[in-house]
């Protein structure tokens, strides 16, 4: 973290490599995509990416979902690299600072065991999480925790090993996905509350924009924060002699018709 320029460059290289793979058809023919870069309070960047596939490559079948996405702990003997990546990046640990509200996890962890993947009515699959006895043991704050498939975040097996980072991959057939990605564009910048000292009467608070060192480096390098591809513009198309006419209330009607 003492080299925010390197953090920005490494993340940018991984982002570009991933986008190149997707555009070349890793998941099928791409009709369009949109992404937004966001920064966590501790300074690290992450990308929210929404991929639209052509009709012939849309993922509907359970077999396709299971081929691309896993929410299970892999076999540590057969797939040791994948087991290490899942252990390091893809296990959800609940905490009051991150996701617990009123005693419940806002991300709905732990999930229920599920022997096979099921497509639900809301357009989101319920991924296979069999109760097969596989576990991951992690030490957090000097406490040993044992995790099962109930705590695994859905992920692409090959990509988390190749890119050595957290990648949460989901199949979505709901309009909610559009709102989820675009809200990061319009919600405004991160903010920090600063308390000034030395006032004898009422405490003064300044609402300030918060930019981490990594985000500052990202913007100095002029890396993109958002992309919508392909770009779509609304064209002023009209039928012949049915174009819109603009005029002032006090103009002569004959003059308006003449124009």
C-alpha cells in the first residue's frame, strides 16, 4: 500500500486482460458490456462489470451455469491451486463492520446447502452447494474459523487462479442488474466527515470528498472509470413533414407555418 502507483497499474493490467478475454468470446459472443470502477474505503479498486451476451450464447441451462460458475470448495488434492485461491479470496466472513445489520448478514450468508443448481423465478440461480464435508480453516483475529460450502462466494474457477484475485461471477436474467451497475455512476463521490478542533460553541463538521491514494494515482494515469460498449445515442428521427417545430407564443402563426 506504500506504492499506490503499482497497485493501480497491476489492477489496470488485470482489468484489461480480463476484458480482452471476454470480448474474444470467453463466455460467448458479446453484444455489449458496461463497467464502473469503484474504490473501497481502505483504498483498493474493484470493477463492477455487466456482460450482455448474444441470444445464441445466453446462459439459461443448468449445465452452462455449472460449467462457468462454482460456489463450492474444491478438492484440495486434485485442485490445490484452486483450493488455495478459494480459501484466500472467495470465502465470505461476516462482521458487523462489513455486512451484519440487526444480527443478519446483508449478503444472506451463510447460504443453505443445495445438492444441485436451480434457476429461481427472480432470474437468479441458486448455485449448487452440496453438504460434502469439505471445509476451509482460516485464522482471523487469532480465532480459528471453519467454513463450508455455505460460505463460498460464486466464482469462475479458472479465472481466480489465473488472475490471483477475488472475482465474484453471477448469472442474472433480471432487470435489477442494470440498476445495480449504474448506481455506482450516479451515487456521487465517497465522502469523509472531518471534525474541526478549537470551537467553543457547536462542533463544526465538514463534508469532504474522499479520494484514496490508489484512486488518485488511477486518475493521474487517466485510466477509465466507466465504459459503456457499444455507445448508444438517441437520434432525432421523424417521418417526412412531421418534424418538431419550435416557436414563441407571440409569433405570428402564418410565419411559423412558413418556416
